[in-house]
């Protein structure tokens, strides 16, 4: 009996020009040649799963030290037409200042796509993206994961825009700010953003770099 192969697949989100995007790589091997996919590859027998996920991300995208969260293990019998592959799904987030992306010879291209207009994908990767997006929507309301989508310093307007982009709905400005400031997860930097704004906006930063579970909306 042939044992299954273990792989890791990672959905990478980023907000660019106030649009939520996902990073995809283009396959250059059969049976999905020229199809787009999320960054993935096989796990070596001498490495831990999360170490493998970080390695695969760096090899496929040239970025590292990302926020990385395990989503689920997917073991459908027919997810790969060539052989049995069990995949550990992850979600990662790249901040705006971590966009120096490139890929290696295993893939023919790499690019960002809006989550609402994703091209046809290889394997079961559309299902992975849908699952990750639903997880992100849930977590942004009950944790500080939204800070991982922003630069180190940001305004409350920036933060609200991130929530509205991820949740696909408008939020009341006054109620949103009141709720966020009540949670004591932000620190006033003492600085203000003055460029392109007639009214300077206070710049905040996260009190902790760790994800905190609090009710954000």
C-alpha cells in the first residue's frame, strides 16, 4: 500500500488600494499547467508542518515572517488526480510593506487577484480560498487580526476601511470608533497624518504584536 503524501497550501491575503487581494502562483506542470493556485508544496519527512508552511511560502513568494494561521486538514480522496495528497491548509497575511514578491522555477508566474474575481484554479484551491475568507471575516470581528493588514501606524479611518473591505458592508463611523477605543488595543502614537487631509488624523498603533481575542464590532 502506498502511503499518502503530505502537503501544505496557504492562502495569502493583502489589501492594496483598499481592495482585498489573494496571492496566486501559476503552475507550469501537468495536469494543471497554466492554471493558477495558492502557494503550496510537499512537506519533507524531517520538518514540522508549520516550518514547512513557512519554507514553502518563502520559496514560492520570497516573503517570510508572516502572520500564519492553521485552518484545517483536508483529506479528500480525489483532490489530486495523480496521487493521494493530504493537505494542511494555512492562512497568511502580508502587510503593505512586505510586497517584494517573486517566485521560483517551479512556477511560471505570480500575481495578486481581487478576492471577488479569482480566475479558474488548480486542485481544490477555490475551496481553500473560500474557507480562508470566511475565517478572516469571523476573526476580524472577534480579534485584532485586522492590525496585520495595516502598516505599523494607521488612522481609525484606515482601520474602519479594512473592516468594511473584509466584511463587505459599511459601518457606522461613530459606533465603530467608540467600540474600538473601548477595547484598549490601540496606542496613540502622538503623531498625526497631515498629507492630503484638511483635518489631521491621529495615528495609532497596536499595543501588542500578538493577536488578541476581543469583540471588535
